[in-house]
C-alpha cells in the first residue's frame, strides 16, 4: 500500500484527513499543512515555546514539539472518538509554526507575542496555541479581547493563576489577576474548573474545584460552563496539570486529585454551544513525562478543542 508522506508539506488541500505512517514525517500538528497563508483558514495552530515565566520546574518550552509529535498518532482517524466526525472536514486548519521572540530581552516578549497574535487574528483566523508555560495565555487573550471585546475565560487548571501581583510582572501564576484588572476578561462570566490549590481571593471568577467536578457528571459540568459564559465571546485555556499526575506527570507543578483524561474529554464533548474565539493547551513539560502520556493527553485535548470550535461554525 502506498502512503502519501510528509503531509505537512505535500497535502493538496487543508481539508480532510489522510492516512500516513505515524512514526515518520514532519511534526506538524495533526499532519496539517505548514503554512502562513491564512486566506480562508479557520484556525491556525501556533506553538509558543516559552517557559521564562515558570515558577517551579522549567521545560515547557519543549511542549509544542512534543504535542505535535504525539498528535501524529491521532491523525489517521477519520472521526474523533466521542464526536463522530472529522473536524478537518468542517474547518480549515493549518499549522502556522511557532511564534518567535527574543529570549535575551524578556520584558518585551509579551508584546512580541501579542503582536504576532494580532496579525493572525486580523485575517479572521482563530488561534489554537500550544504552550509553553501558562503565561502565554495572557498575550493571546489580550489580542483576542482587542478584536472581540472583553472575554469570558474557561480555565481548566490545578491552580487559579490569580494571585495578587505587581503591575508588569511576568509570572505564570498571576496573569489572570492582571487580565481581570485590565478588563481583558470578565471574571463574573468566567469559570475556573479543577482547582485544588488554595487562593483566598477569587477576584470575581466563578470557581468549581476538582472535588466539585468529581461530584458531578460531565454533562452537568458543561452545563455550568455554558450557564456562566452564556453567549459572551470566550477563550478556553487548558493547563495540562488540571489532569491528575497519574494521567499527566509531565508538567512543571503537578497536584494530586485532579481530573482524569476521560473526565476532561467528556466535558469538552458537551461544549457544543459556545461562542469560542480562541483556545490553548499549555504546560506540557516532556522532561518529566512517562512514555509520552502527557504529550499524548495534550494532543488529544487540543484535537478536541478543535472539535469544540468546529461546532461554532457548523
């Protein structure tokens, strides 16, 4: 049997899925075409290999590469489990490659990333960002809010990332504190799920911790998300440490008692009525992974985020 190979470069169309050996070829996300031509493109997948805002174990700069690599194991399926269809038949998706920045001038990185996001969004193309540490969400939501107005944040995480902070600091545990203060997000219409670390201040965010998620069905959790967010433009960010370390050991700050991969996927499958304008998957740190299960979980969740987005356009 003859296979087309290196589909990141050789595919004739951005639409649909084609079978290709998972063990070879270029490491684009889901074997999508590498392209910076965004005319008629619905989603650009971008890597952001940044981990200078990390407060615990570093290494998430290698996350985008690991997630892309493991996504090849998912690319042969013509229907995503739990959805019953191929999202690439519904939406035009390319791998845009990685956003760039000068690591030697760290103070300027947030604006560098925001400007590159603005350039993509200006073409009416949404972004699926692969981190990188969780700070990368801040420049993404800043650019999205400039285009769509103040956002509702749907935030899966073990941590709130809203600790009080001084203006201008770059920290992957405080950026949603800054986002709320700057009017980038609307905390009262934003929801945080899976938390299991204590922060005495909610800053107005609607919090449903891991215990609450464990005590409710996936459909009930998704219903609560839709109730809080409503029709507001929303951005979904998934920190891989929302998952229990038994499912995702390869992350910088693991916390026991988290969601299982199946729980997370089932919740996402019920999110079919969102005004989703952007999304990301962050905090995969391959150096701490075991048999690449964290990268595989990250790739699977990112693929399911594309399914959620495709429901918006279907």
